C-alpha cells in the first residue's frame, strides 16, 4: 500500500532521519509517537507528498508518490493538519463537501455519487446530527470530526449509481488530531479512527502525544527518537523489548514496563511497605498516592519500619516506630505521612 525505501526526511540544511523503511497496510491504525522536535510532523508531511524526501522513495501501490499527479494523489490520500481551517460561517456539511473537489468537474458541481460520498463520510464520523450548524458554533471535538469527515469524503471513490461506497487501499493521515481535546473527547476520537480503519479498509496514520492511549488502541506504533532512531512494531513488543523506555527516557520521566505507564520521578521520602489485596482497587490507588508524595513502595511481604495496611473496613492503618494510627480516608493517611518524622525514625527507615 504505502511504503518507503531508504527514506531520508528533513530540510536542505537539516537531516532529521534516514534509512526509513516503512509500510502502511489497509485497515490498520498506526500511531507515530516520539519526543517533541523528533520530526513526527516532518515525516507525516513527507509521506503526504507535501515535503520532498532528502533521499529514498515513497511508493503508493508501487508508484512513486512524489511523482504522482496531485489530483490523482488527492483521490487516494488525505491529510488533516493540527490547525484545521478557517471556515467562517460555512455549515459542517458544506465544509465536508469541499473534500469532493478532486472528484468534481472544473465548476465544482456535485453529482449524485458525490452527495452519497458526503453522506457516508458524515455518517461514519457521527456528524450528521449537526450537519447544518455553522462551524464556528461547534465544539473542538465536533469540529475535529467534521475535518475527518471532509478528509474521508475526499478519498471515497465515486462508483456508478447503485454500487457500494467504500475506501479501497486509501490513506488518511492526521497530525495531532487530539491536541485541543479533553480526555473523554480524545478517547472518543481515537476510538472513531480505529472504527474507521476497520469499516472502510483505510490505512490511518496519526501523530500523537497521547502515549497511554496510543499504547492501548494502536495496531502498530512508529517511534521516532530525537536522534533520528526509528522503530516500529505492535505496542506490547516495543514495551517488552525496552524500546519505548529508551526513546522516552529523559529527566523526570520514565516508562514502567510492568504497568505500561509513564511515571514522574519524585523526591524520595524513603521506603515504605504496603499490604492489602494485591488486586484490590484501594491498594492500587494507595500505591499511586504513596509514590506521588515521594515514597518508594514495596509489597514483598517484608514489613518495613513505616508500613501501611489497607483494611477490609475501608480504613488505613499506618505503622511507624512510634505505634499505630488508623485513618478513615486516604487523605488523612497522606497527611500523617507528610508530617515530619522524628530523626530516629528517619534513620531507622534507612
């Protein structure tokens, strides 16, 4: 489908990455991740034909993508950029209809097939409910779905009347589509893109800083480091072999392979042992809370001088060298732990 051989990306006086052998396959959602400034947007724009490669070649179904006529390429590949467009008072449907430009005549007239493609694109992206509302009245999440609908309308074919509408071996690229959305809308949008890849057979590649979501939803991850190092594979493999941890290792940030989450380094208060149901929700959140305030938490059966028990009654028991105290809330427990301890107790914990 979309492949590259020995691809080098960057600008005339700045090489960002080289020797990139990539492959995008139909019905696959790929997340391109990496540190800020690594060149993710540059790679995306090169694959879209917006930037020339510094070396190597990008092929779309065997053809040199950068040598394809722009109109033909626009029928096969669409891109949604971070900034969106200034649509003024255009309605959502009118904006989506602009995506049909590569398929219309020189007057831009829409055929029955074009109207059907617009309808399907909006139905697939759940935007029909506000099709006639002005773009400036839509929320960020609604506006982003309209932009995706426009891109989808662009690459839907124009079959003969009566034939089905689908996407066949086409590409949808998105640059930071969740950048301005809150967490629920980010989850919804990535779920929508996952569904679109399956229902339309389209290959979808997006850049994102939502690392946790990418690990959970992507079929493949592409990792681009600040040094131009490139890795690809399923999320679980890249976590297990340490690639994710190595690419994102930086001051104050660490990827925990065991939990599959990124951790923030905190000043260490010292070791503390925690006992409770290992699979219990209260124990898990207590662990997170203790780490957040700077403790090194252990749950290996060894009771350290400072110890926390998560009780079945929904209370917490704190044990120190000076005795026990029970706490009805987690906030109460944390308050007791952040109170300065006697010098002898701090020494005893060491």
